[in-house]
């Protein structure tokens, strides 16, 4: 039961923040608070897990995981930017997206704070939660199953974000790259036994999203 709560918790908080309260600042506090404190409390109670995690971080700073993280991240970020550049005006319109973001409070000087969160805090906490904490929770069921489960629920709350922005059916298609990114980062977590490569790759993918916002929305 506890693992089910862990799987759905981030999605429920995203729903409360965006769909009910319609506020990005509150959503960020709820969502990132969950991603940080749930693993932190668990690891604080079990020192063995904490030591294993710290050891894996040290192993992740090798040349190969860093290089793979950089290459996969650059490909992801560039793909995001090019896809939006090609599809905007044809598959979706920028103006309704901008209106929705303004409605959520994604405007003014605080936008730069949100961007810093997406660039630095988001990739670290999402990878720590999904590719470290939850990955280990389901590892006993098999590596492939653990990667699939964590990628599925990682994608779920992204769908809640995409639906108000793009509607259907485009949001249903747009969630597929998110799911495949989850599979990739789960695989990198497995082969390198560390979240360093996934964090680097994730950060560069998020940079692609940030560049899209800066270019098309500001």
C-alpha cells in the first residue's frame, strides 16, 4: 500500500496545485517537497541505504557516465527545441499556451526563479525520487519491470501538465517522449548503478524546454 502511495503521490500533488489551486508556486512547493522529503526520511531511517546511495554517487562521476549523460541530454534538449519549432503554428498554437501559463502565475520576475528550479532542482529531485528511490523499491520484481513502472508513473503527472496546455490528442502523443526518456534514464541508472548520468541527461533535456520558453513565450 505504501508503494502505491509513493507512485501516485507526485501526480496527486500536481493535480492539487495546477488543476485545483491553479498556482505554479504552490505546485512547486507541494511537488518538490514530496520528491525531497519522502526519500530523505526513508534514507535517514535506514543508514545502509544512505551509505549505498552515497557510494553510487561517487561511482557515477566516472568519464563514461558523464559523457553518456551529456550526449543523451544534448540530443534530448535539441530534439525538444526542434520539435516545438516545427510543430508550433501547425499542431498547436503558442497563444493559448501563453494564456494558460499566465493563469497559473508563470509570469513576471518570478519566471526566472521557476527557470532556475527547472534547470537545477527538478532534474536532481526527479531522478533521486524515480531512478533511485522508486527504482530500488521495485527492483526485486526485475530490472525491466522496475524501469517500466517508474517510467509510467513519472509520465503520469506530466500528462496532467500537458492536457491543459495542449488538449487532446496532441498531449497524448507528447507524453510518449516523456515516457521514453524515463526508460532511457532508468536504463542509464541501471548500467551505471548511479543517478549521475540520468541527472546530467535530464538537466540538458530540461534546458531544451527552458530555451523553448525563452524563445517562443518571452
